[in-house]
C-alpha cells in the first residue's frame, strides 16, 4: 500500500506537477481495471480555509455537471465507469441530476470507488452504482436531508409532532413550546416532509434499477437500505461514518478494495495525489478522467 511520503517523494523525484501526477495515477487505475475512470473528489478535508462565499464549492452542486459533461465526452460507454468518489455530499436535486446523467451515459455499468468518504448525497450516488468498492478505511454516511444544511428534516418533523401531541394532552405546555415553534418559518415542516420523501424516492429508484436489478426481492432490499440510511432516528447523526461491514449488513453490494493489491495501490496513489493538489495548489474540487481531461475548481476560479 502506498504511503503519503512515498507519493510526495515520487512526485518530487519525477519532477511532476501535482496535475501530472494525478493523471498518471488515474491512468494506472484504468490499466488495472480496463474501465473508464473518473475522479469526482472534493477537498473539504484538506484544502486551505476558504471564505463563506466559496464554501459551497466543496459540495455536490449543479455546476459539477459541467465538469462531468467535459470529462465524460469521448469516453467509450461500453467500458463502463469506475467513479472514484470523495465528497461530503451536497444539494439533493443536483445529486439526482448527476445520477440521471451518469446513468444516461453508462446505464447501470457503474462502480463507485470510495477511497475514504462518500457521505450524504455521496452515499446516494454510491447507491446508484451496481457495486461499491470500499477499503478498510472507507465510509459511507446517512442521507437524511438537512434543512439549511444543518438541521435534520426528520428532527423538524418529529419535533413538530411531539409538540402537537404534548400540547393536545396539556394545553398549558403551549407556552413552553411557543419560543421553539416561533423559529419555524412558513412551510418549514411541509418542506421538510417533501425533502425526506424526495431523498427516499431517489435512493429507492436508484437501488431497484441498478444494484438490485433482477433480484426477486429488489423492492424489499432497496427499502431496507433506504429505511436505514435515510433515518435520522436510526443513525443518530447525519455525519456518522458507516464502514463497509455495516454497508454489507444493510444489504449493499460491496467489494473489498484490498481484493486486488495492484488496483488498491493505484486507487490510493490517485487519492493521495488529489490530496496533494488540495493541500498545495488551492484546488477545492477535482473532476477528471483517465485521459487527462480535467475540470478543477480552484480558489482562483
């Protein structure tokens, strides 16, 4: 397995720029898998601090489709897609659009490779693949929607239901609940309910048509995954990290990254090269294929 020091030393000894190193390692992943390789990676863990105006660039957003349009152009769909995914998640409607675009290009012949983290909307993208490749260090995460990016939609729904029950049972409690209810904006509870429904619908449809396609109990298996990963009550925290053993227990199709040592080395070398770009070059997000077509989002963009 490559080490951080080995990757940095390799880049220095070859005289590579970080971009050249990424492309070299992406090509190595392609040679190992014989499939199209696309990196879709965010630098939220490693990039230098950015102002609030640019913080959203780390997340899944509609602008990312521009990058995917660029790097998918010219690829041979018959080779399928290995999507190397590292993301904190992001906008749910953008996520749905990206899933549809990837499916329209490669059908269901998509593998998602998670070198470290694919959280929230990233997990939804992973659920749209036919299989997920994870290492011992890899994690997925719950995809229960967050209102305003910070408050679980299910918590809002449950809190409102609790307040209604308690006030109905004891009207005197209305004064205790009033300051909390006063913070709810118009339509917040309804929007929370619709966000929950939409997340569940997207994940359920992706699983039934992809990972569980042709399986007799596809609907039941997909619903079990959605119930688990979409439940704030079950996972307890939106940022909770779920390792591959848990993912398998939930019913997801997971392949061990370590099953092929050469492939593992190539994937982790590529990931570490991305981290170098995040740390050293002000790159916030990388969308790049094994042919060298790239759409980096930088601090200067």
